[in-house]
C-alpha cells in the first residue's frame, strides 16, 4: 500500500520522489508495450478522438450522438425508403403513427435545438407506398412488321 503524503511536502515533489524510487526499484521494467511507439502518435490529434474510437470499437453509428430533433428529422427524410420494405398498409400506418407520436412528444416537451419538424401525413405516405409497390402491367408494345426479304443480285438481273 502506498504511503500517505506528509503534510510538509508539496504534492508535486512527493509524486516525483515516488516515481523516482519506483524506477530505481525496477518496477517500470518489462511493462507490456515497452519500447514500442504509442498508437496514434503519427496522426493529427483530433478533438474528440476518444469518442470516435469508442464508437468504432463498439460498432455504434455516429447518429446516436445527435439530439432528438435531428434524429427525428433524419427518420422523416428516410421514411420513403423505410416503408418501401413493408408489406401491408397497416404496417405502414403503424410505423407512421409511431414516428408521429415521437414527434408530438418532442414538440410538447422538446429539448435540444429548435428544428422545424411536423408530424408526417399518414395518408400521403400510404399513397406513395401504394404507388411504389404497385407493379405496372406491361404495356402492349406494337410489334413492328418484319423487314422485307433482301433482294438478291440475280433477282435484279431477271427483272430487266
């Protein structure tokens, strides 16, 4: 156990003395990574490097750090692509109702930046979804008549 700092010694000199004594005893010898460069020393120092490293290690998207109104706005913008994968109108309406519920909650008790945001019109979303999922019937394309047979050179001789 480490000893307590004496009252008459400054904190800085007491810490320096303990480091010097530990070095003399060899407690810093054979540490893992000794003699190797520190990771990330060559690159530029970023302001939030520790946060970016944490998100990368945990496999989290950077969107989780956004404030609620910006997350909701991104969801509204991505809604057409999200509903494209749904199968029924009820699923589309349920998804839009859930999103609208979260938007209304934020509008009532919102925190974070004020972002222009309004509930999504469920009927318009369903109409767009129906138009995109409706498979167009193949139109009857008129087939052009076959080209006339080529005129051979000996036929040209016989016509004279």
